[in-house]
C-alpha cells in the first residue's frame, strides 16, 4: 500500500472530473491515464482510479464545493445541467422596504432545505435526500420523490410522504 492521499490530491481529482465533465468516462483507463499526466501527482493511474472507486465515490457529499447537480452527475455517470435560476427582477421601492422580511424568508427556506438534506430515503434507507424545494426532496440512488410537511415552527418534520 502506498502513501495516503492528501486532501489537496482528493480535491484535484474531483475538480478535474467536474471541470472536464468526465462523468461518463469514470470507468475508462484512458481518463485516469490522462488525469495522471495532467495532475502530475507522482502516483500511478491505477492508484488514482482505485482511490476514486473505493473512497471518493462514496464520500462526494464531503466535498463542500460540489453542487447537488454535480453530485448527481457523479452518481448517474452523466452530466446533469444545473437547475436554471430565476433572474431577479429590479427592486421596487416597496420591495426595498420589505427586504428584511425577504431575508428572513430566504433563511427559513434554507433551514428547511437543510432539514430535508439530513433526511434519509424511506425506500432504500441509505441515502440522504437532495432538496428540490422547501417541501420536497429526491433520493439520489432510487430517484424517489419525498414530500415533507413541517410542524408549525417550520423547523421539525411533521410527516414524510412518497410521491
């Protein structure tokens, strides 16, 4: 067994795959040979592939710089485009005065999404959900949609239903 992989090396491997959108070639020896040459980590291409396959692929959520779409791209071995973000409209004078309320609402939605992403799938009971919106989450493994109802305080789950 060789020397342990550093955090920097792990991040370089993941960032290389994301930057080049090489999700479909993860099982190809050519990908790992090319990566080994370009990253110049003084390791064999086999060790890069083995470390990805046995360690990194199972811990993608640990890479905080990855978006949910990128994590799905790894798991489905194909590129998944980011969900389109709505273009913000110019603020009116009434919108500016209510920006504090808006900020509170954004924080509330973010808290709900965090609760959803800490929830485990009801079917496979292995993977956590990826929040779709403030009341729904999808399991990455079985692609099952879960609808979440929150308590009145909007911080605790009241009920989870499979859609």
